[in-house]
C-alpha cells in the first residue's frame, strides 16, 4: 500500500504528464548532404541474434555495425568483462565496423570462445549497446553404443519403441527407417511422437521385423546418425496361415482380444503445459486400444481457435500457432473406440517474455526545446524497466537539470547544446529481455532547402496545384511564401500552407503566374528557394470524332480537332479498341483527322483520339460500323450503331413549394443506347440572364424529380439526356418558376480585420453570392469591440464589403463578427474572429549588438532584445543590415552592397549565425526590429573583420597546344583572393582510358599566370587542377583537361611558319608554279605552226640528206628569219592559231622510232652565234619545252 505522501507524489506526477506540452521532435531528412554535416550519437544498425549457434567447421563471425557522426569506435565485453581483442591473434575486428572475426586456420577450438558477448559503439556524443549475444557451438554427439535385445510382444497389444537421440545443439530431427532406407509407414495405428519414439496403438503380425531404426539428423552439420535397429517379434494366439489369411482384416481373420482405449502419452488423467506468447503450442495425445482409438480435441469454456489451430499426425497432435493470452485454458483430448472412451485434460498456461508497447525512438531537439523518451513493455510476469545512459545507470551518471525521470518516461525540458547522449531501456522478466537504444541529439542547424532549385511548375488553368518546398533546420524554421518578392506571406483564401512547406493554390488562374519564393527562418539564419508557376490553357478536343457507318470498300474520315496552349507541345495518337493503332498504307493521319481507305470488316470497332501535352490530356471515341450494301435498307436499321439520344420533351412543373418544385419530362429516343442519366440545368433572369448552369443529375430511369431551389430566384429549367455515346441537345425550356424570398442562410466568408494606418482597422469580407442573397436589399451588419473587454459591441450596417474603424489604438486586438440580412430578416451570425488595428513604427532598438567567433565566412551575433510591446505591431523579425566596406587585400576594390538578414526569435538572450561573408574583409552592421509595416530605430553599429580564407577559383584557365611536344597554360588572378596570394598550385596527372596516374604538383609565384609544359608523348592527355594559395591553404579548384589530339599534325597558326617541313613544302609549291609559268610562256611563244607546203618551197642545201625513215636534216639561210606562220611576238597577230596533232607528230604522216618515240619534228642545226637572239622554229610539245630547259 502507498503511503499518503506516495499517493500525493504519484498524483503530482500524473498531473505533470497531463499538463505536459511536448515540442514536436525534429525529423532529420535522409539527404546525404545533410547527414554528412549533422553530428549524431551512435545507432546500432546490425547485430547477431541473442542466441547465436555457430558451425564448428567455420570461422566465427559476431556482427555489430553502427552509424553515427563522427564514425563510432567499437569495444567488446565477454562474460561481462572487457575483451582485449589485441591480445588474441585469432580475433580481428573489421574496419569501420565492430564485427568480430575469429579464425581457426592456425589452430584453436571454437568451444573455447563460447560465452556472452556485448558490443559497445562510441563517439563523442554517446555510446550505444548491442544485445547480449550468447555464443554456442553446434554439437552433434554420437549415439551411445548399446545392445538391443529383441522386443517380443503379443499380437493386439500396444508398444513403444524408444528413440532417445543424443542431445544435440540445436536438437536433432528424428525419423524411423528400415534397413532398405525406406521410411516406416505411419498411420492412425502407428506414428512417431514429438519425443521421437515410435508408438503402436496395437501390433499386428505384419509388424514383425528386424530393422526398426531411429535416425537423428543434425541441421548445422548436415549429418545423420542411426541407432542400432530393433528386432520386433510378435506372438500370435493362432498360427499364421497363408491359406486362411483375410487381407481385408488387420489380423488376417484371426481372433485377437479387443481392448478399451488407454493413453500411452501423456500419462494420467491430466497434465499441464506452459508456452510463451507468439510461440507455437504443441499438445499430443497417443492412445492404445483395439480397435485403434480415434482422437478428438476440445477446449473447455469455448471453441478451439479455428484460424490458428491445425490437427496433425492423424489428430494425435494439436498445433496452435502465434499463441496469445486468449489461448490459455483447459484442453481435452478424448480417445474412443466401440468399447469405450477415455479423456485427458491439459492445462495450458501462456506466459510472455517482454514485448514492446511503446519502444523508445531517437529524439532530435533544438536548444531550449522539450521532449520525452517513453519505454513501455508488457509481459507475464510484468517486466521491470531499467534506464541506462551511455551504458551506465542513470544514478551513476552526472546530474542533468533538464532531465527528469518519471517511471517509464524521461522528460527533457529546455535542453542545451552538449547534452546529447544515448539512452538504453532494458525491460526484463524471467523469460527474456528487451534492449532498445534511443539517442537524444540536440542540434542547432541553419535552415536548408531540400528540393530542386528554381523549379518550373506548369498547371492547367482552374486546376488545383501544389508548390513543394521541403526544408530542414533546427530549431524548426518558420516558413512563409511570397509571390514575385512582394507582399506578406501567402496563406488563407485561395492559398493553403501545409506544415511540410507545401503551398496549395486551390484554383490556378492566369493572374497566379509568377515566381513564388519560400523563405525558411530560424535563429541561425535563413534559406530560400523559388518556384516558377506557369498557368496553361487546357488541352481539349473541340472537334470530336463522330460515329460512322459505311459500306465496305469506301473511305471514312474521323475528325479530331484540338485546342491547346500555344506554348505546349501536343501529340495526337489514335487507338482502336483501346489498343495502339498501327498505320498501314490504308490509314493516314494528320494533325486533325484519321482517314481509312478501302474499309473492310476488320476495320470495324471503336476508334479513340488521344491528345496529350506535358501536363494534361483529353480523348474522344467514335464507332465505325462496316456495312454491306443491303444494310442501307431501312428495314435493316438494327445494324446501325448507337447514337446520341434525342432531347427530352414536354417539360412540366408541378407541386410548387417555397424552395422546391417538381419537374417532369418525357424522354426522347435513346438511339440504341440506354439513357444513363439526366442533367437538369437552370437559368435565372435577374443576375446572369441567358447563362445556363448545372443544377443536378438524376438516374436515367427517372423522368419526374423534385428540384431543391434557392429563394428569390426566377428559374426556368431544361433537361439533357446522357447515354454511353454522349449528351443529347438541350430540351426546350420549361415555364419560369419564381421562388419566394427568405432571410439569408449563410454568413459572409473571409471575415478579417487589419490596419491600413496606425490608428484604424479595416474590416473586410467576401460578399454573398447572388444565389445566397435569398431576397431583396441585402445588407451586412458588422459588430466589433476590443478583445478581453466587457464593452458594448459597436455595429454598423452597410451594403459594401468593407468597414473602416477609426481612432483606434495602435495594434490592439478586436473581436469581430458579421451578419447578412435582407427585407425578409437577418441571417445567422458568424463566429467571432480576432482582428488587429494598424501598426506603427517600433520605438525601441535592439541594444548591445556584438559579434563573436568570427572566422573567414561567418560569425555569431548577439544582442539584447526589445520589449515586444515597443514593436507596436506584430513582431516579424530582427532585421540585420550589413555591408562589406572594403577588403584587406591591398589594391582590391570592392563594390559596397547593403544586405539584410532576418531572425525570428523571442528568446531572452537571442543569438544567431551570420554566414556567407567574404573572407579577409571589413564589415559594418546594425540591427532593427520590424513589424509587418515598419522598421524601428537602428542599434549600435558594429565593425568587424573576417579572417583570411582560401581564394576563389581563377576566372579562367586555358590550355593551348604550341607544338607536337608542348602545351601552354594560361590563367588569371582570382577575382576574390580572400587573402594575400602566395602563389598557385597546379596538380596534373596522365589520364588514359584504363588508369589514372599519380598526380604531380607544380607551384608558382603569385605573379606567374602562365606555364609551358613539355610533353614526353604527343598523344598523352593530361587532367589539370589549378588553385590559388593563401596562408590558409588552397582555394577552389579549376579543373581542365588537355584537348584530345589524334596522330594528325596539330600546329598553332602563330608558330606554323617556323616549322621546317612547312618551309620546304612552300618552296616546292613555288618551284612547281614557276615551272608551269615557263612552260606556258614557251608554249605560247613557240607553239605556232606553219604549212608544210611553205617548208617544201625552201631551197635545200647540198648537204641535206633524206633519212631512211623519211625525215629531213637541212640548213637554210632563212634560219634566222621567222618561219611563215610562226608567232613573232607575244603581242603580234597570230596568223594560224589552231593547234593540230600533226604539228606534234601525233597525226598525219608523223613518224615514230622503233621504241615508239616521236621523231617527226623539224630540227635545225645552228651555230652558237646563230642561236643567240633568234627563236627556234621547232614545233614544240610540252615535253620538248622541258627538255629544252636542260
């Protein structure tokens, strides 16, 4: 019994739990970049089972793996003591893991390592524990040698052949076989028990045999051991006679004394059985008797659990799977034959090892947040709960004022950085234990966006859309959305903001297009992302295909005209009977139709035009019916396809009431397709005359319905019939019916109050829709009063949708409500909403602004907060203005740019991190407090300098090739050196398709911006990494690959003129051109011809002789004169300019030598003085001209 003090303490703890308001734990996203940055305690992610049996033939591997940041280190305990792995050469531990490997290649016994093992994973933030792993080596002992005497029994009596297998680990599986390795046949009379023994309810003469052998199979070693066989001899009362044997009788027709049932197993009239929850219950009853007894099972006080129960071994075994507490009780097995029956009761108890009701889970909190760890377990008997911290009891750990123990719960309040740890919950009873690790990690992490940057979302007009903005931070950031960088946060009205950062736009319109920015803030900083929304026109089929019937052999055309947004690509596909349509020579499609020529019966079916864009789609179908010519006969109209129904007829109104009327009509022809439904539309002539609107739809078997109407509307109705093909044309309109007036039924929506000036409050709402007015002269009655005051309500009546309350105090809360009324009376009052009057400029400035822990890119800022009453409005944020004034790098000019950063915090001693600063620079900053409209006065101005950092990457890095064996590298100084440059570092390595070589490093002075490198092999490719250096280290790397050069020559144009091969080539080309010019000149000057007849008239010398071949060799005084017909000058006239093959010995009477050379030329022998200054009169060929140069 609890003392009065104990009961009071328990009541106080219960009250604390009831009043506990828990901060939602932070869910860490599985983003690799975030996980790499987050510091977290260890978590066990893999371990061996508690009862671990290993094969003695294999190495022993005990698994233990954990994750954490920093990477955990591992230690082990064996049998409760530190296990020094380094002292045992057989034991090793895997790298970056705690898994133990015990090898026996160099000797040793696995049995020496049996025991209890436990793994500990540790880093600076805590320690996680594995389960206690009990290691045992599998055993397969030999069957003890024994001499088995023959078993002699009388026919008809019962018999048990014991198996008694050797105790293995795990226990072996037993089965009975004969010497032929055939299983002993089992049935209702003969069966094996759960203990392995072979039971005979009664024996027969045929059971006599000398090879009943029990076998044991050991699962780990995959070995089978056999017991020495039993020899069974049967004593019969009558001699066994083959001639009188009755095969249909078990005893061959001999007389054997019968017996009532008795139990071979279990013994006695009752027994008990204990089973653990979730395990398998096996109950067994084996009976003796003749005839063989039948076994039946019952459960007292209820039925057997049918879905979990299975009867096996010819009803001798009752198996219950997944045992629960409800399965406890008295089970009865009954054995009976025609001589009698016997019962045995088995009392089943269900106990339970501990099982989880509420398993503790990892808790991630921000500084100053609250949380709790809960460890609830159940069992039978009820388990005890023990808490550990980093493997030690809570009592032995240092006290923590933010931690409070309350039974099975640990409560954390206002946690601080440095209080991260791993907590263990151990729930145990006599049947087992549970161990769970749960870490408490206190994180401070600036906001970070998790989604893709600058995402483009396209949505169809009037559709609902979602703009996602996944984010993370600790403390949990406050997220707001802005459109086009303007206005306040988007929420309410047509927008809905979800807790995960998603913004819902309920109905996208064209004016909703733009850039949406989501901004996440916490005390450590801000992150933002943008989503661009484009609203597109829907893709619609405006000219749908129509049902067609056509005679075989004709051509049909299905139309499919599409209207879509001009900026979207649209594809049109055709299907036949919901399968893709493959276009052949008879089928052709264009952008607006499908044409099928020479149709046949195989073309019959339903054709569907499917139109798709990137964001939506539409489809329409039509049936093609192929007819024989006779089908056009009206008598065969049943072959026509279904069509649109005809419009309904004779609309009639009856049973008028204040808000309803009965509409009746006559359905039109359904055209071979039953009408599925009727659509009733209405038109009113007061607010939107001529516009038909949908009212309701009704099943196709109705033609008289009661329409529910709104008051004060002058209605007329029409009906549209709808079948599987589509809609009918609208019916003719009904007579008009005007409903009577009534008071409004609804309250105006969107009621809110806000201040446009510091001394007013504007109350606005959405006007009622036309069909919600219910009567003439609609007015709105608006009430307001200061919140938390007993003052009378102020009110005003207006027909507009805005009321301005003047002369208010600055930013005071008001209670507001509204009511609509008309000439009939007032409608219901709205719920009270809270509005605020206008905001004014904050009066106070943050004080004692300072910065600490400044490094190269960030610093911690601190300030004294303002009194929130001085904000004179809704506190929005502390806004920090900061600017980079100059750089400490000599001669580096910077552009001064004012930047802002907002921090939302209400802590007593706020602090935040100012990041993204430029290293080695001088900054100024000041802070203001802001509400939704104004900023307050500035705080003190603080100047600070960032430390030297690593440089930016060079602005460019170019690689040129100057020759076969050199490349030239150029770069420029980084735009932001972020410190004093001390040089450049160039790493490069050979890159081949098969391997990457070790990088080589070159360093250069800060004034060097180029480098020429000689290549050992011109086909070698290099990868270069260039970075600038300061005293802090190497900056951002600029990677670049050298160009890929083939075996063809690649020469820079600048240096090509210096190459020897190029000079030689140019000289050869110049020489060839010179030779060609000389040949052309000679040809034109000496290439004229003269008639042979002129030559024959010349007087021949006495020395002229005629050669045997008919050629002449002669001299003449006219040699110095130009021959008749020859060209005397390049400028002179040419008497005969036509060339003839005769002139070159290629025609006429030209002669050739025996070797085929041409000798039919006229040659003239000249003296030296004659040849000078006189042109040769030979008729030349190009070949001769070249020879003449020699």
